[in-house]
């Protein structure tokens, strides 16, 4: 059996920063090749330059390092996608098709595709949105993710590429700042709170969305990717649930640590995106197939976000 050798694309982003650490813990530093459009060296290690839209460079790297797993995180996210729709389609789809083709040609054992709750649109039931709901996304990002899911399923059915995928809710983490999604407010709000600054929220106070804490998102990814192949019965993408909350609810949670925290509401174009997304997610299939269950509720998230951000900013601990 080949030793695992992992390639991550887009690894300098919000999810990549946390997933890179977890993969290094699991497989060892030498086994993880981190890449991004923006190369850099940080406390975790080095991120090499790789534009995932360049198939020959991607193929060369996969061949040279005898890669066994690819985590394809490179993408343009939902809010930025609406500013650059054509580029978003080009980057998100081209890079994913490159990964699938390279995986097929180089016999990569497993491939991970991060999909999103953005695949759901107007027709889907908003409450407890099921795995099999109709997909009619209204954003370019959602269209690119739903097409990406179908391509993953195609490469699995046609070529036997072991493609595995999750529909992440909005991911909340302290590792880095988010990269232009509709749920970014739920990360930025903690950065304001710990500096005792007022926060302006671009969503209405009652707009609830499905979210997940980074530790849960990373654990879900690794649980999916290490599950026995026969347990993976969904090859488009699995719904996974974390929790659902509105801006008003996160503010109430933050006020348990910062009672004077002030928020203004100035909804912008992201409000419309959010209104077409689910309020909550049904993840029965993931529970059944590979035993998914989230651990973090809202106050757990607030506690960890505040503690970790204060540590990072070298500010006194809040009790
Ligand atoms: P991010 O924007 O923080 O990071 C994406 C990274 O991709 C960036 O570092 C960027 O430099 C890189 N990138 C962009 N174009 C590239 C290219 N052509 N080649 C190589 N790298 C490129 O995003 P994230 O939050 O870390 O999300 C990672 C993945 O998870 C994305 O596919 C995203 O769609 C998906 N996802 C994220 C969320 C969330 O809430 N963060 C929710 C659902 C799905």
C-alpha cells in the first residue's frame, strides 16, 4: 500500500489554514503539500505556488510527489462571486475539472470537493433542507458548486475516481479571516467584539443561516475522507449540519462576554443571497452513512472564538 501523500489547493484560505494543520497531524509534515495562488511561509510551514486552473502544473506536482489524496479548496466564494461572475465560473469549474482529470490520469486514490449550502435556491424547503432537495441556486457560486457536485459524481460513476464531498454551512473559525462569503459576518463580528468596537452587520437581525464551527468542519472532512469506501453512498455531496442562528442570536451570545457590545444593521446585496439559502439543514444521510454529528453550539463557539482571538491579539483573557 502506498503511504498517503496529500495535496491541498487553496490552502492559504480560511478552511485551508485549519485543514492543513489537521492533515499534518494525521499524516505527518512531509506527507502534506500545501499550495495556493498566493505562496507564503507561516508558523505551520510553507505554502507553494500553484494556480489550480493550470492543469499541466497541477499534473506535474501530483506526478512528482506521487499524491494519493487531493483536497481541492481553491475557489471564489459567494459574495465575491457576484462581483466577478464569469471569472468565478471559470476559476471554480476549470480548477475542479483539472483536479478530476489529474486524479483520473495519475490514479489519485481520493479527492475532496467542498460544496456549499449555496447549491440550494428558491425551490428548496428552507427548514431542515434535505439532501435530495431540488437545486436551483441563484448565485454564480451556487451554480458552480452544484455543477461541481455533478462532475464529481460523473467521475466517480464513469472512471471510478473516489470523489467525496460535503456541503459546508457557513464556517466560523479564528484561524484566519474569511474570504468573501455571505456568512463572513459571523467571523468578523468576534474580531470587532474583542476590540470593543461597534459592528455593522450586512444581514438583517432575524436572518438565520446554517453555520458550523471550524473544528467540526475539519472533523467532518476527515471523518468523511477516512470512512471505508463502501460507506460513502452519496457521490454528489453530503449535507452536514452544525447549528443555525441569526445575527440577533450571535449578538446575544457575544453579550454574555461583552454586555455593552453594539451592532448596527445595514443589509446589502448579501441579504438577498442569504434569503435564498436554507434556514436549517437535514443531514440524516451523513449521520447514517458515516455517523456524522456536530459538537459545537453557539455559546461554545463564542467561548472559543473570544478566547483564541484574545490570545492572538495578546489581549487579557475575558471570563
Ligand atoms: P478562502 O477564500 O478563505 O480560500 C480560498 C483560497 O483559494 C484562497 O487562499 C485563494 O488564494 C485560493 N485560490 C483562489 N483561486 C485560486 C487558484 N486559481 N488556484 C489556487 N488557489 C486559488 O475560502 P475558504 O473559506 O477557505 O473555503 C475553502 C473551500 O470551501 C472553497 O471551495 C469554498 O467554496 C468552500 N466553502 C467554504 C465555506 C465557508 O464558509 N468558508 C462554506 C462552504 C464552502
